[in-house]
């Protein structure tokens, strides 16, 4: 192989390798303002927003139930969003590897806000800050429910079938 | 009131109590301004500890925390610092582990003893085995602070409920020291300007019903 070919092939290979994980899940880093926009989304869609972290055992336990929703309702206006409370410094070292290892299909976001006291009450005054916590809403239909603590798969399925458009 | 009305009054009272019970399915715990109950819980040294044992204290920084929650671990050194700064001013820390050891094995009494030794906790680290105190206070996460102030009648008034500061991950980047601000105001005899704060934390691991 000539040097010229190598010069072409290697970057191509690198590009393909780098691009293929695009199929795998990306983690979008957001600020509170963007979370608020999601919370206020006007669409006739049932949003299922789960707050979790890689270090939170009960969160990881219930995560497959949320993943099951994403699969189950993939052609319906139900959108599951997994909002990580991990520190943004842990994005590459912990969150992304976690998401890839579990091959998560739901939308994964990381809320990059240090001072939780500045936003928790704005989002949901009933929330003490313990995770997991889950909110389900369809603003078009003025539906909203909030749960602090771990959900059973039955409870989650029950909530979704109650509200799904 | 006529005698004949008594059964009716009794019935109405029952109805009223029933309605009250139905209206409050879960105990939400203390709010700022409430009177906090004392406790008698086993410390890592085997002795039972109550707030009443500390005759000289002006109040306490009752801290629900545990071995296993990464947030609690991240705050350990800051809880020690809080104690070292405010115990001399009359407000020592009393740490309470609220987690059920079956649900969270690394929060067992033996593991608590180990952790207290490793970190050389200068304050009591108590095991709320029945979770009765955790429920009474209404703690939901770790760490979760309740700063109480001893009143002239010996009761403990809840002065602050919340978090330690605004940056759990990095103590060097803290901008707002919520608990210290509250304690400074308390020590100075002022009213607390921000008596409720929140933070992300681990859920308390409750006993299986």
C-alpha cells in the first residue's frame, strides 16, 4: 500500500469509526432553561421525564421500565427523556460509557446546573430533590403527574396508559 | 347541651377525626417553625444518644446521611468542618443514618462503625434502625439537614431544613454556603433569611413494608 493511499484510508477509517457510534445514543447537555422548555412543550405528546444519575441504584433499577416504554410507544406520541443529574465533569468518564454500555434508546440529557436549590422549586415544589423522580405530562391536554421515588413497572405502565394520547 | 345529643356529637367527632386521617395519608414531616422531637438512638460507640444529653448546646445540626450515597460521601468532610466550626458556637452535628440495612447492606451498623472510624467523625453517628425518627422529621434524601434551636422551655424548634451548600461535587467551587449562612444568623440571634433549601440527593432506603 502506498503512503498516499494510507493517508487517505486512515482518516476515512477514523471518520467511519467516529461516525458509526452516531447510531448509539448521544447525551445532550442542557441548562435549566431548556428543561423548562421541555416542561412547557405545547405538543399533544406525552412526555415522560425521568431524573436519574449513574450513581443512583434505584434509578438504574427502574431504567429498563422507561426503556421498555420507548420501544413500546416508538410510533406513538410518547417521548421518554432520561435527565441525568450527574455532574457535567462526569459526562465523558461516566455518563456516556453508561449510556453506551446499556445501549439506551430513550433520549438522554444531562442537566448541567450545579445549584439544585435554584431550580427544583421552579420545576416542581413538591420535589424534595431525591432521585429517582419522574414527571409525566401532556400540556396540550393539561395532564400532569409527578412521582418522587422508585416506580414499579406496573405503576409506570399504569400512568402511561392512563394518559397516552 | 341536652343529653340525647351526646351520641350524635360523638358520631360527628368520629367523622371529623376520620376526615382528618383521610386528608393526611402520609406524614409530611417537619416544616420550619415546628417543634422537633428528641430521640434516643444508638451511636457507633454503642451508647444511646439524645439531644437532651447535650445540656450546653443551643441547638443541633441534625444531619440525615449515610455510608452509601455518593452525595453523602462527597459531603462528609464538609459535615465534619460544619461540626468543628459550629459546635464551639453551641450547634454540634448529630448525624443519623436513616437507611434500612437490609435494603442497603453497606449501611449496616458495623459498616457505620467502620466509616466513623475511617473518617474519625467528631460527632455522633446514630443508627435509626426503626426509621421512626426519619419519618417523624420527614427526611427524604441523604444528606438532609435539620437545624434545630433549643427554646427556653427546652423544646427544639426547627430553624432550617435543607442542604449544606450549592455544589455537592466540588467543595472548592461552592458559592453559597446555605447551612453556614443559616447558622451564622441563628448564632447572631437573627431570623434566618433562607430557611428552606433543596438539593439533589439519594432517596432514603426504606424497609420493605
